[in-house]
């Protein structure tokens, strides 16, 4: 078939064949499929951890063992997620200065 008179795609789109379906997906920690393990030393600490888990809807196995040191590293990493850093926009040259002097930005703090 001539390329001059054909309307549409000559070759079928093959994107799904190249990438395929990801069978080995990453499972998020703290869910039903991948619960985290937390070791505490007392019953009071266990109830404290369980309230944190219920507030943040995290699934975990909490084990009380006074012989082992407390291990809450996985829980701490889930609770202390890094936050995105936002920067204030610098004003344009002719806008009032952010320091409050009343001058234009180009004549005051630039």
C-alpha cells in the first residue's frame, strides 16, 4: 500500500508489547501484604505502638520481648517520611521589596 494515500498508522502501536506487565511489583511496607515487625519490651509500650499504628493505618506484628532491645526502626521510617521542600518565589524587579521598606526590589535587596 502506498504511503501517500494511507490515512492512519501504518504499523500498529506496540507499546504494550515492549514494556509488558510488571509481575514483580514492589509491595509497600506496612500493608496487609507486607506487615512490618516491631519488638517492644513492655505492655505499655505495645499499647502505645498499637495506637500509632491505628492512627496511621499501618499493619504490623508487635512482639513483646524484654530480653531483646526495642526495635522500631521500620515503624520510624514509615512515620518520618521526608517532606518536599518549597522555596519562596523571589519578587520581580519592579515589585515591592519583601523586607517591607516600600522600595522596589531592584533598588533595595537585589
